[in-house]
């Protein structure tokens, strides 16, 4: 069994680990999937990490996970907050990585396996998941912290997502990340979420996680009644005729397609920005731009030089001083050029946060 996973997935770097220490993690994942109605097709042994599990859902959908899983604990540490919990990202011994402590978290180029980076608390029956792309490459023997309040929210609601500032990040990685916590009964939902969230920036990852908050609809009704005039205008919009769909069907389509919704969210932010800037006294010209990789707004102020503006959405949570946070980097870097995540000073004059 030890050698089965070693050659199961080509290119997957595996590590020898203590089966006794890691068995509760594998048991947690397989038992959670079994209770969700899944049939386990393959589960790697606990002495080789990361752990590979292939399964079939109750609807006969075949899925697979490659889990970089670690034990989440609440261990008081000197000079650290008393309400802090964490899981240590590590495999093997420190001596093994004295020369090169850089570890790529494997990504499936075919998208057949969902990659997980998570801390599991088997005793309390919950886990916390981080973005495996944002953390790759990673160093071993580093900690990923979260708070008691996050654990309590997970256990209370079954699902909880929040933003966290990373203390140590590579030059090409965002400083803000979104963590998602799930009760054991929601582990299959977490796997589905991570499959859908692959490659998303932290803010959009948070939005998607909030949409996964409940498996069933809530009883709250927040949709306001629209006037008959607005309904008639919407029903006769050219897009309604062009698409052959009703107004609510088009909106439902946007809401249900995560990447489409993220794109629309960015355009909505730019629309709000243009409307706001157009009302500023002294602005004589303000237009939206639609150039791939270029700034979003061009304007002129008091007959001065033409200025360009890049529009970004702020993070959903503020910092400890109550100030908005902005992850001012591109979503991902070009291959082989980590500095391409950053903007050049000449690309635009002003950055705006929506």
C-alpha cells in the first residue's frame, strides 16, 4: 500500500510521514465523504503525504482529491495571542530541507483532482482550508494561524469564510488570503468549493465562499418589488431579445456562473467609479476604457494633462484600525516572471478602490 500512491500520479512529489500521527487526518476525510453518501474507491496510506483519495458521490460523480493535510491545534505559544489556533505546514525533518526548503504544491493540469491545503481538527470535527495555489511554493515548518472566533463560527454555522493577512509571503504572492472553514458534515461541500475556486483572487474567493455558506436556500427575502415601468423596460432590452432569455433568467445566469459574476463585478465597480468622477467639480472629461491589461478610466481635470485610473475592489474586511484594505497586485504572475504580478509606475496615474 505504501508504494501504491508513490507512482499513482506522475509528477506528484510525496513525503514519508508518521502513519500514527497522520492516520486521524485520512480517517477524517474518508469518513466525512462516506457519511455524505460517497463510495471510497482509493485512499492512500497514512505514511505517505500528500494523501490521495478517489471517490464516487451518491449521484455517481467520480472525484479525486490530493490533500496536503495537517493537524490543527490550539497550542499556547510564547509571545503569540492566547486565542490563536494554527496548523503547521510540514512533512519530514528540518535537516532534509537544509539546502532547499521550497516545495511546490502539485496542481493537476487536467483538472481531474482537486488540491486541498488544510488543517484538520478531528476532535472538534472541523477543518480550515487555504488556497493551495497562493501557497505554492511553500516552506515547511511554517504555521498558518486562525482565531478561536473563527473556529466557533465554523462549529456554530457549519461553514465560515474570512480574510487573513499573511505574515510571510513570497514577492509574487498576495498579502491577503481567504480561509474557508467547514464542519465535518460539509467536507464534500468544501471539496466542491475548492474545485470551483481554483485560481481565484482572494476577494473573489471570499465571495464564492459566502455563496457556498448554505446548502439550502435561507428563508430571508431581500428582493425588492420593481415598478411596472422598469419591468417593461427590462423585458424589451435588446439583450433579452438577442439572448432569447427572460430578464430574471439572464440575471440568474450571471449569478450562477462564478467567473462571469466576477467579471461583471469588476465592470460594475468601474461604472460606479466613472459616475462618481464625472460629478467631481473640475472634471471636464471622463470616459471608460476597454483595453486588455490597460487602465480603466481616462479623465481630464481643470484642463490639466490627461490622467488614467486603475479601478480595484477593496477586500471585504477592514484592517485592525478600521481602514479598507486593497490587494494591489494582478491575480497571477506570468510564468517565469514573478515580478509581473506588480504594476509598472507608468501603466497609470491613479489607483481607485471601490
